[in-house]
């Protein structure tokens, strides 16, 4: 035996073994992407380099042999730098999406492609479970979310994005119809957490922390939980019955709810902190923003969320027959459509830009118009004019669009001297909402008047007190933003309770350059939206406008998904190594070596644009299988793995043994799933045995949610059996 | 009388064969017309050497076929006046007289296609001496004493490699000659094979005897057809004479000889890639260890040396290790051959003792610059080497001293540059080369050289940005550290040395968007100096995009919007009226 | 031209000599190219059959080395040297001249099948830079005018 030291640890290894083997046997990790025991050492990736005392060069540990008294460092600064640059270079030439852009653009990183794909395959419960990994209130969020996911959806480049939000609502509604999914709760940790505020942020944090085994209590000032989902969203958009059911599920996991208690009145942050191990402040933003326009304090001028809350609580303010709503966002839409439903005859929406610039959801804008709302585009209130202290009319400044501003939208500028006056009975200001700062005096606020919380760790100026959602940093935003923070905050708090500090930043992932993607071969298929109540029916009541997807519609719509994310995301070795180093491949952005192309047969799909040229496929096909169905072609930067004459795999001697796929460290070679729609899923692999011609043979079986996704030959017998995947599966 | 025509590739390209045929067509009676290899004064080709009965040499240079009759008359009459304008000048004669030729000693002297001429010049005596009077250990000892080091570039002691291969177990061993001379700007090895192939064969047979190999293999670039032809011929002759084959000189030592032609891959100059290629595979380097001395060609112990290294061996055996070691410096012994080219007045092959300076070569022998522009830098070591600036011209030719500049001794390419060469462009030129020649196996070389090339390309196009130099440097050091083989590990050298010595030129491209050398077409503008323009209209007629306007006998003007910077006007103007800015 | 049937019997000699000699793949491919001017697919398949080397490996080798071609080339193959000395002595101008004169890019063949252009690694005639080889002949100390003349002469000669 040879004695050596690796990272200060005494290690023994048999003579002739490599440093890599010695390190592995001692449980010391050294990354490598081109090494596998099945084939001869190759030394291409250079990630396994280590430094040894007295040797000036970096050693490739896959080939360098151990020697007596050797002192090896596998993580020295020089080694880390070498690996970092290697990974940056590698990723700069790896043309692939780890995850789909919809997921990346979701503030909560919901696996949209995953659940859309599962819905397409009719796996509704699996879809729901996947959603619930990130969203505790999917039926509600599916209805109200302005869906940033859809903005990123690449199907828009073919015709229109996938209706992701409605599909989420569909899966969640299916779950609410019968035995709803209750997640498994981990054994109690004995830790107590108080959450202030029972809105989407607070409920989400409470739900995930409870599942982790902590004891969580939510304190809320209103009589029921739900926050803005309950008191800011009209019934016709989100029926309270749906919200109630979802909140009930959260309660079932063990979250304790205490309502009608107010921060600063019934308790303080400090008092909660004394009774709990951690406190999460998720109080939201409950004050309507002012427009600083003359006459704002007249009677009949209301704040948007105040108006909506009044209606929901059953004490709607008097709005009369003519109502002007100022603003172009979703709250403005909620307010104008609610005003219509309350019986107002003339409902105006005053917005200083045009329809195209309106931040509200397009569907909402259209539906409101169908219901009779009148848009006053390119107008801005100059003053609210009153009589006897009550608003009577609004003077509007006529605007026009000028040069684009920082947001890229054209800036509205007043047309000198041009005004218009409209008579009104009431005005609703729906231009934003703010934190009520009196409530959170104990916490440090930022210059915007919001709670100052660390954007990655969610910590505040008080140890053990975390803050999330509309009340923090940049202020009020959409619910899914707060939910994303809540999910990450739950993980940060859990780490905190374990005495650790968790960086919740999203680690590096590979993204394709959108400008290089070609959609010309995609068949056009228009987007489906659920049927809605007729405009002249729905504008007279508060019944839910959307009738939701039928199963058939949902599957059809979900099938439109382009499957952008990589099937091998969950087991990609390349990504795993990339995320270990603080890499920035953008530094080396340049030409991609290969075009993004597919070659697929019944089992295997090849995508050379993702290939990192580790050579494992070519070498295993030659050295282990003795087939050489594929080879390395060309040289240098443009080296490619391909069958001779660029033939498709099906026209070679490939016997589909799948060994190349098994060894591929990334998604360049993948094995298809037994699914209609291919969905990247976090499969569970087990080795199982089958009998082939009287001999016991090993196969790898991947399952997800109890269903077999792939069966992969795992030894000489199964690889050479010539059996199809179906035949192998039948033998299980 | 003997008429000898220099017929290396250069000479033939310059018209030597036409001259020979023209001479054969004259009525010469009293003269024998034969050929020799490369005389080394490439800039004077075609060269005709005339030896009289007393072996007195008259050297005629830049001869054309039209001179044949005059030469014939001269040979018949002895009247020098007939060829006066062709006789080499005293100045040009210094090009050879200042050299010390060991490896090249027969080049341009004997007929490479005739083994007898080699034997008459003392050839194969060293082989006979080694096989009959010395043990393999004795041979290795003499080589050790000589201090001979690998002339391919790395400068590794030859005796050490021979000894390692000799000590390796196994009865089947290979001696391989690396004649895959891939460095752009280097042609020493080609000249040796074309001009003195038997010297190579002799050196290799001695080496094979020393390490105990029964098989000798030469791996030659496919781009050298004449070298392959002459070497094949030499092997045939040597075999016929029993110098190659069984029981050579009755010594009991046997060795066969094979030539394998490369197929166009610079990386095959790397030992393990060369072996892969010899075996018929893609020339992708193997991991070391194991080293070829333990496991090489067909996984047998193998020793690989460069052509020039072998070309020194027979001389050393004949003259003793001490005689060789008497030349040179403490760490670098003997002579070195350089292919001096570029903007130098006299270009060709220069063999001088180690320890001379770059100045001795470029100015002393090369005669300085051929243009009126000042000397800027010399590139040594090709894509693995670097640019040495004018102020280091006194650097001594020595492995260590050259290495200290950031360049390397290399295989002997010496490309001289004047102020018109852009150093960023030079770095880009080499990176373009290495990126194209990268085998693609390891990440650092495959992607790293490509990314460096892209960065350099952006810089030469005026798209460089702050931080690019630092990023280039970071990438350079990473590639040096991480690349699998010598090609990748040394690929950053041209970039690092140009940044080291010409950083201001990089900065001018990046910050001021200017190319000081006026070479990067995206960063220059052509202008007509009105005072100098005679209105000859030549430039306007040559302009492919009609960007030049003006009337006859009046100054012309270039429309810079239309101009595509092809430079045709600049080269066509006879009055120096067009300038690059 | 590419559709012409390939006479595989021409390969008999090469294959008889080398097919069973290990390590001869590159030599076989060089001989094959000498025969056909390029490496026809049919020839590669036959070589695979006779040597037992997989077509993917033969193509791997063939595409690795710049010497090998998979398409027929013109009557005159212009190999323009890309060496350092040529670079320093403005080989770029010669390249541009050839491109302009023939209307082809590196790696292409003129429509009449007369000329193919290939930029190659250093030809080792650095003292004569810039240099090009056309088939077996080397042309040195090129200028744009000299280059035009050479091409013109070859075109005339082939008439």
C-alpha cells in the first residue's frame, strides 16, 4: 500500500492506483466528466486536475498514479481556478436549456413545463404535486396570476404562449374536487415560528415550514386568512370558496391560524420573537397610493384596494352611476369590472398611455370592455373637481406618446393646453399600494418606506426576524413574487433554525440564446382559453367569469408545449459540476460549435449541440460494445460526435443498448420516457433484475410518481439481448 | 567542370528545374550537370554552382533559364564577364561564410540522390564505428558528453531519452523520427531531408542501435513530397548497400526502415499524437504517463527525436562529444539551424553555434531589414513561441535565455518583422493557426483557443473593450495550466509575449480604435495626399467599388464611406500619394 | 461529377497491399485519394469491409486530417500557404486576388471544375513567401499581378 496525504487527510491506496481512485476510496470528491471505469482513461475534460507538492504542473488525477509520501491538494486556489475556467469554456459552447424559460421567468420557479407536460399526459395528480412544491395555493394563483411564465413561453414565437396559468388552475381544481393532496409532514423539530400576515406570502412560508416539521402560527388582522387574495381580488375572478378550500388544506398540514389580531396593538414583533424561534413578517401593503392630484381628498374619491375590500366585506361605498377609475393595472381592471357589477352606468378607465402599454392582463382589458367599460386612453387626471366637498367631475390632461423611457415604453407627454372634463359621481384611484409603516416601527425601513430585508437571506435588522412580500424592499408586486420569496425564505429560516446560513440565490444554469432558435418546423396550433360566461350575463353578477378547462381542452392545450427544458436536468453531471464553481460563461460568449439538431429513434435522442466531447459514448460504443456506431468527426472546435456520413442512428449498426446514454454526462444523448409528452422529471432509479434466456440480468428502472418511465439495460446480457425497452419492461 | 544546380523545394519553386533543363539543352560538352539540395541562400535561388577542375567554385545566383546560353559559353570559355551580373556578391557570400554547419554540412554540397556522394563525404563511417567499435552504452555516453538536446523545440537531453528507451523492458522497440515540421515559418527539417537524407538515416540507425530498436520509422509531413521522394530513394539505396536491413556491417545489428506520410495535422508533431497517427488513428494526444519510452508505438517502448537532432548524431560520433560540446553555452551545446524569413534582407537557412545573439543572425548574417522600415520584433518558435522585441535583440541563443523572454528556442523558425506588422494581428494569426490545428480533445485548447481568437478578432476590428487584455491573460494562464498537450499548453505564448512587449499596441486597438502598424483594415483609412497625386487615375481604375473619384491630371479623392479598404489603390499608386491612417 | 459511378476495382492493389497491415488506414486513404482525387463514400465502405475498421472510425480519421477531401476537386488544386512568413509578406492580398479572379472561397471549386482553392499550412518555402502550390508545382514571391498571370496561363493551357 502507498501512503499519501490528500487535503491534509492521510490516505492509503494500492500501488498503481490513480490519485482519483485513491481520493474516491477516501470519500474525497474530485469532479470529472470524461472518466468512467468502463472505458480507458482519456483525460479530455481536465476537471480532475489536482496539485501535488513538488510537482510544478497540475496533474490529471484520472491518470496520475499515487506515490509514497505524495501530498495532494484537490481544492487549491489554482485547481479551483483551472476548473472554473474549464467549466466556463465548456458552458460557453454548450447550447442547451437546463430548464424551460417559463420556469425561469416564474418568480417562484414553478416547474411549468413539468406540470404542463404531466397534464398533457393525463397525470393530473402528479402535476398537482409538482405545482405544490412551489405554490401552496395553486387554484387561487392559477386564477389571478398575471403569469410571467407565459411571457417567456417560446410557443409565442410560433403563435401564442401556452395557457400555463389556466392549466395550473385546472390541475388544482381537479385536486379540490376529491381527496385533496396533503403533503407528508416531517417529524416535529420542536421549533416554533410566528408568521405575521396570512396573505399569499405568509401562508406559503407557513405551509413549507410546517412540512419541514416546524410548528408555525399565522397571525392576521382580518377575520379570515388569505390577505389580498381574499380582500383585494373580486369574487368573479377568484371565488372565495376556492380560496377557503385551499387555505383549509394548509391548515390541515398543521399550520395554526389566529385571526383578528393586529401587529402593534395585540402583539409586537419583539413579543412574538420572545415566544418563537423565528418570526416572519409578511404584512403586505394595505394602503392605496396617492396621485398627488388636486381634489384627491374629496368625498367620493376612493382608493382601489379600499373599494374592493369594502365590496368583498359587504359594505361597498357609494359610487353612483358615473365612475372614473384611474390606472391601467389589474387592480384598475378589478375596480372597473366590480363597479360595472355594482350597477354603475358609465365606467371610465383613465390611463395616460394607450391600450398597448397597459400593464393589466390583456384578457382582463378585453373582458372589461365587453362588459361595458369605457377606456379613456392618453389622458391623465389634472384635478378632481368637487361641489360641496363631493367629487363632481374630473379634468383630464390629453397626452401623447413621446420617446421611449427606461422601461422601453413610450413616455406619455401632455399636449399643451388640451384638456377634457368628464362628469363623475365617484373616482377610484388604482395606481398602487403601500406598506402601512406605523405597523412595523420595530424594523428598519429603506428609502422607499418599505421594510429593508436581505434579498437572498430575507433577514432584517433583528436577528431571527425575516421579512418577505409586498411590505419589503421594492414594495408591492404580484402575488407570485411574494410566494417565491416565501418559499425561499422558508428554506432560509429552516437553515437558520439549524444554525446555518443558506444562500437562496438561484445557482447557475445554462440558457440558449433566444435569437438563435428556429421555429420554422413547428406546426401552428392556436392557444385555447377556457370558456367564459357571456358578457351581458356576467356583468350583472359576481359569478366566476371563467368556466375553467375541461379535461379534453386542458390536455390539448398542454400538448402544445415545445418541451424547452432538458430531460436530463435532474441528473446532469455537467450542471452539477458547473454549479459547484462560481462560473460566468458569459465572459467567453462566442460562436457555438454545433447547430441545434436532433436525431432520434424509438429509444434514443441525440442532440449534438449539448455535447461536451467527453468521448464516453464513442469510447464505450467501441471499447465495451465493439460496435463503433458513432465516432468523433472533424477536429478542433467543430469536432462532432456522429455516425459515419452523418447518417441517422437508425441506419447504423446501433443496437440501442443505451450504454452511451447512460454514460453521457449531460443531455446530449438521452433515453426517451414511456410518455406521450416528454417531461423532465426527478426520477427515482433502482437496479432490478430480469431473466433473459435463463440468465439473470440487471436493468435500471426509473420511476416517477409510481409510474415506470424508462427501463435501461445495465449489463452485458441485457445490452446484447436485442430486446426492446417494452420487452424488457414486460420482464420486470 | 561540374555544374551543380541547387534543387531544394525553394530552388525548384524559384525555377531551378527550368534552369537545369535549359542548361541540358545547350551545347555544353565538357561539363557534368548535376544537382544538389538546398544551399540555404534561399533568397538567391535559383543558384548554379560551377566547379572547375581544381574544384574552385564560381557561384551564380538568381539564374533564369534565359541565362543558360551565357553560362554555357562561360563554362566553355572561362570568361567571367559573360556571367558577371550573376556571380554572387562578396556580401551575399558572407551569408554562408559566417555560418558553422554541422547538421547542414552536406546540404547544397552533395547530390542527395546519390549515396556514393554521401559515402565519399565520409558518410556512414560513424554508423560503422558505432556498430563495430562501440557498445550502445558507449554511444549514449558520447551523446551525453556532446550535450545534444532535442532540436524539435523542447530541448530535452537526447541521451536521457535514449537511455530511458534503452532501459525500458521489451525486445520490440521503435525509433521514430519526427519530421512533421509543422511550425509555419520553419523548413530546416525539410531542407535536411531533401538535401542530405542519408545523414538522417545514419543518425537514426545509430539511435536505433543505442536504444536497441529493430524498427526505424520516419513520420514526414505530406506537404513535403520532394523530401518523401528523396528519402524513399535514399532508403532504397541504403538497403541495397546493406546499410539498412539485417546484420548491418556484419555487426549483428538489424534494423528496418519505414516512411509514413502525415496527412495534415500540426498536432501530430506532439509525440503521443504522432504515435496515434502512425497507428492510423486520429492524431489526438494520449495522456502522459505512460511516456512513449515505456509505452509508445503499438504500446512498445519508443523513442522519438526530431530530424535536426538526428542530423547531428553522425558528426558527433565521428568528431567526439567534446568537439560538439566545445561550441555553445553552459546549457546549450553545439549549433542550431534557423530558418530566417520575413522582412529580413537575406532569408534562408542559418546554422550557427549556440551562444551567438539574435542580432548576429538577423543583422550579421541576415543583413538586416529588407524594407526601409525599422526592425520591430522577431517571432521564434512558431505557434508555441513568442515575439521578441527589438530591444532584446542582444539575447543570446540559448534555451534558457530565450525562454526567459517568453518565447522559446523552438524548432528554428525565425520570422523577422518590421513596423508594418501589427502585433495584435500577429497574435491573432497564431491563434487562428492553433485553433484550426487543435485536435479538439481537451476543453482548454478546443474552446479556449477559439475564444481567444474571437477576442483577438474583436480587438482587431475595433470592438475590443476595457478588460479584454486582462481577460485574455487570465485565459492564457488557464490554458497553459489546463491543456492536455504541448500544443495547447504553449498556444497562449504568442498572445502573452505580444501583450508583454506590445501592450500599448493592444491598448491602441481597444481604447483609441487605432492600429499603429496600419494593418488592421477595420481600423485604418486610406487617404490621397493631394500634393503628391499626379492624377494618373490608376488608383481609380483599380478600385473595385468605385470609391475613388477625380479627373485626369487632378488630385483624386477617396470616398471613405464607400471604401472597402482592400488596399488596391495603396499598392497600385506609383507616387506614394496614398497613405494609410 | 460526384454522381459518376466509382470504379472500386481501382482499389484492389492498395487493399491487397495494406488492408491486413495494421496501422495502415492513413496510407490506404492517401492512396485512395490519389486514385479518385477524393474519398468516395463507396470506397470508404469497401475499405471498412476489407480492413474491418468501422466506417465511423474511417470517417473520424478522414475528417481529422486536412489532406482528405470528400468531394472531387478541380483540375488545378491551388494550395495557398498560410505560413508566418507568407502572412508577414501579405499573403492576404494573394488570397483576395485568387478569390476575386476565380470567384470562389477557400474550400470551393469553380463552376467549370478547373480550379479549387485551399488554404493550407506552411509549405516550407518561406524564403519565397508568399507562396502557393498548384498541383505539384510551387510558385513563389507572388504578387497580385503575378498570381493573375499564373491563373490566366493555366486557364489558357487547359483549353
